[in-house]
C-alpha cells in the first residue's frame, strides 16, 4: 500500500567522530539532549567509518550541518578527516575536539581546513561550554543553507540598472531570491509575461513589476513603519554603530527605534570577510555580523524599520521630530545619528552611462556569482576593496585591482598578504580610470598610469567601486554643525564654533558625542575626525547610549 502526500523534510545531521567510546557516548548524549528534535545525531568511532557514512549521506542527498571531530585518532587525525569530508559537504561547520596540549594544532587548522571552532575536553557543563558554540554554528549554517527554493524570484535583464537595484536591495537585506535572466533562462519569459522588467514574484504567487524598496521589504516580512508615536531614542542608520546603539539602548530599558534607509549592516554588511574583528579567529563575514547584531537588537526589544529614509529633524523644545520620506514622522527625546557614508559616484567618461550595467558601487556575494569565469575590476585600495577582490577571486577568471595610490597606505597587512598569495588577483597601483568602455554594458576600461602617463585598454565585464565615500548628512544641514566635508562635529570640537549660529546653547559642556543641538548625538563614520573601522563604530554606538542616559536625566 502506498501513501500519498508531501515528502517529509529531512533533518540536517550533526556527525560526531571520536575513537574513545566514553567520549563519543558523552558527545552523543549531550548533543541529543539539546538538538535531537530538529536534527539527526550520528556518531562514528573512527575517521574511516565516518568517511563511509558521509559518502552514503552524500549519495542520498542528506545535509550535514556540523562535524564534531576528535583531533587525536589513530590512523586518521581529525584534520585529515575534515580535509577528506569537505568536498562532500563544503558548507558544514567544522569543530575539533581537542585536549589542552592540542590547541596549537587546532589553531593551525583554522587556515588548513577552515576550522570554525575547537572545543577543549571536557566541556562540562555543556550549557556553558558546548551548547552556545553549537547554537551559533547552526545559526550560521542555516543562514547560508539553500534548500529547495521556495522564496522570491526576480525576472530581469542582467545589464538592467533597475534589475540590479532590485537584486542589490534583496541581497543586502539577506532576503533569499533566485534570479532568472530574460535572455538566458527559458522559463523567464513565461513568468514575466508582458510586464515591465524586473518582475518580482513572491512566495504567495503575487508578481509585481519593478516594486519599490518599501514594497519589497514589506512583502518579505521586514518592518517598514514605526509602531509607536514616541520613543526615548531614535537611531538613524543600522550599520555597526547604529546596531550597537540599538542593542545597548534596548538592553538598558530605553524605548528604542532604529531607522534604516537601505539595509542593516551598512557598508560593513557587504564585507566578504572581516578578519581582524575581536573574538572571531576565523574572521566573520559582514552579512553574518549584521545578522547576529540585528537579531540581538530585536531580541532585546529594539524596533528596526527598513526602507525608510529620514529627510529631516525638527527640534521642538526638548522633543525631536524625525521626518521620513513617505510623509510620516516619529517623535523622540533623543537622537543618535549613525547614518554612515555613501560611495561617491565616479566622474569620468562612461561613469554615468554604465551605472547598474556593469558599473557598481559596492558588491554582495550574490553579485559575485553573476561573474563566474569572467574578468572583473575592483577600484580602491582600502580594506573594503581588498575584501571584495578576495571574494571575487573565488569565482572570477581574473580580478584587477585599480588603486590610485599604494595599497599599503590604507589596507590591513593581513589582507595585503592574502591578495599577494592569490594568483588571479593583479594589483595596479598608481593607476586611475580614464574611461569606462562598452556598447550596451561595460566591456572594459581605459587605464592611465599616474607615474608615466601610459594608457592601456583592459577588457572586463564589470567594475566594482570602493572609493570616495562621503557622509550621509544632507538631512542634517539645517539642524547640527557639519565640518567642511559634511561630517558631524561633536563634543569638544564644538568649541571652535563659538560665535556662530552653532554656538553651544547650554551652561553644561556638550557630551563627547553630542552635536551642536542638545539631545542629538552622532556615532560611527558620520562623525568628524574619527577612526573609521567596524570595531570603532561599534564602540561609539554603545558608549553613545550612556551619554543619551545622562542627557535624559537632565531634561
């Protein structure tokens, strides 16, 4: 007798491997106690047995989420097993079980096998030493796992600026989608019908022609409107500084609203790998850091509104009214401006014409897949450009970095070393773009050597720009003091404005991150004269809340 109905979803697998029967039993017991409801827990007494198991799992189309592997096993040590297992399940998270004496080998294996974590035995109590590690790894695995697709479909043209804008918004907000090229995919025309491209088809079957960001965010389940009329603090911008302010504001009992015009994470959210962020020895992608910080802020009670553009702030006594682009507004007692920076557009021949048609500002991992086995350019010499070059090097045929000066001037040494060790990346220092070339889309660049004046034409399919960032402060020009470059002046630097219309109005001195308008603070890249690093932005966002508290106590 056959039973019809939908197939059962296969549970992802956690595989433990250890030659010590007692340790293997303890691993299996502790893992089952926590994860058996949503995962299959398998165990193997040796590397050879485990390899036979994963070969069978791969053949059956199963998913392995986590490998928990002992390092000291006879015949095959843990790192050897992982090297053999990775080709079968490259996305599985990798954990070594080690004794204290093996920590050097574990640290070395971070690079050798892409190790995600190592656990010292014994790990009792598991609630403190085991489960938090596995929880984080499973969360990361689920965030990047792509089962049978049931999400948003974008039908458009590869070289269309509006199609790129749609894809870019979804990717930056970590909303899964699949892209069908109207010129390449047979089913694209039938799905698009006679609608104008791009057509976005949602899981409920609704198909919209070129929807705006606010509509896409709402349909994808993101919040696009504030739920309250007044808050204790409104944070403008959800990059690292804004998210940190959201986390600390909510955790300390303030009614906290975070408003983001594009996508949480800001410029840092696009980084393929941040190697020097404290506490992540393997590094962490900007997307993962953003996802964790966003979830943390929301869990603690912060409200995050996306696709909402702040167009102005009105000061009415001690109340600040934050005006939004769609005509609504929210009131607050204090404001933290963490609006960050945006990339300046290239003012060169072809720079305007090919925007969105092979010329892009920033890049996401979703965009990288579009240029598999093609030649691409990355413009810039700071960390963001280097991280993008490394990301593209995994898929592109060649990556040419165009650097106006020297990479050593702005790029971290670890990233310089990685680029130097990557054969497909070529770095052209003291070089600028003379012209972007092409017919309907980018087909190459005319490059100029600044030292010799020599010009050369290089073919390529895409140009990704990471230079010339400017502060996003236009909405503040009539509200707080800005320096000559548009950055927000704060704290002691306000003393230089004595006698101007931005003279500090109170008897008390301004707090360190307070602007020329009491109760409006600034954090992160938008501030004048600060160190522009992710860790610095996080620190500023968190400490800013303590100043907000002091301000609120006095009003």
